[in-house]
C-alpha cells in the first residue's frame, strides 16, 4: 500500500518535474503488477460485481468514485447511465 500511495506517485512527480514523459507508462505498468488495494470503497465495487485484478484498477475505481460518484455526475459514467436507464 505504501508503494501505491507514496512511492510511485512521488517518483512520478519527480519525473514530471524533470519533464520526463516516458515515466508515466512505467509507473502504470508497475501499478498493474501490484495486488489490488482492499478498503471500504473497493469492497463496495466488488459487491457490485466489478472484477478487480491490480492496484492500477483500484486506483482507477477510486478516481471514478471521487470524480463522478461523489460529484453526482452519473450521466458521464457508463455505470451511472446503465443504472438510470433501468
């Protein structure tokens, strides 16, 4: 978890300051090799039937929740659209 939330973002920030554009893909690849996080938000995604295989996916789902769900932007989300269409 320390690697997901501290080390990789810190290294990415350093690369960004040095204007290294190649680094981003390297860190995304590293996240895809790490085990998925386990927290209350991710557990709720799993209850909805979302299959989660890596830390990269958990980071995406956390971002989705923060930017779309928390802001009630359901119409900008594939899941929200499908739920509202029922």
